[in-house]
């Protein structure tokens, strides 16, 4: 459960083998990916200044999460709730309208990488 984010919809039931999180923000936002999520869809009402994105707290080796947006997000700040030493490598700092990117978790290095 997300709390008071009224435009939020979460579907943790696998859909064609994937758990999807969907958000239609109307302003800059903070977003935390659930552990079992494999796809995130953002459908903002217009271009947004920023998104603070936190990757899953308990990922599994080889987990891939794909992010897509229908509008530009000028500043994309990506982090993780995992312990110190976790690194997010080669991830975008902005995302254009109607584009996507994916990250994969590599447990041996305790890192997320862009695919």
C-alpha cells in the first residue's frame, strides 16, 4: 500500500508474467519500486521537473525492471534502499517522452546496471 498517493495504482498480480506499477503524476514525484515489480509505467499529465526513483529494496539476482514514460522527466534521480556499497551504474539522469530504459540487478556485485 502506498499511502495517500491518490493517482496511484498498483498491480502486484502477475500480468503475463510481470508485476506492474502504474502512476499518473501531475507534479514532480518520489517513486519506490516494489520488490516483485518488473515494469513501471508513468503517464504524467505533462513534462515534469524531476522524479526521485528508488529501486527495489530486496531484489533477486537477474531481476530486470523496465521503466517507461509518456512525458519528459527532466531530472531523474535514481537510488536504492539497499545497504551501503550498492551502486547504480550507467542509469539515465533524464528521460524523454515516449521512451523507456531497463535495469538489471547483479547480486554478486550488489549492483544495478542499465541494460
